C-alpha cells in the first residue's frame, strides 16, 4: 500500500461514526450487512449514514453491492489487511 492510500484510509477511519460502521461491518463477516440493518443497529440517521459509508467506499475500505432492492455493504478485507501490513511493516526496526 502506498503512503497516500494509507493516509486516505486512516483519514476515513478518523471519525468515530465511520469507525463504528467499519467495525460493525468487520464483525458482520463476508456477508456484510444491509444499509438498513446498519442504520437500525447503530442508530444513525439515513443521510448521515450514507455520507459516512460513501467516505469508506472512496477510501476502498468498504464495497457496496445491490442485491435486488437491498444495498449491502461489506468490508474490503484485502484493503484492510494491506493497511494493517503498511502500519506494521517497519515495526521494531529502529529509527534509521
């Protein structure tokens, strides 16, 4: 992962509401969750939720897919794992 991609992802996660949404989706697993389910569970107004999900999608941390009339959100685990790897890549290597 490049520095700019990591910065974009971290910026997207820097708001409490987006972090709550992202953690909810991580817990939901590969099936993800419908937008309405996220809204009900986290008690976030619809327009606010849409705004925050869009930010997570732009950061490539969440993907959306329409299943008939339901819009589902899923964690982009590859991107999440790349971000974790980016953050831990230089762990314990000193300050050179």
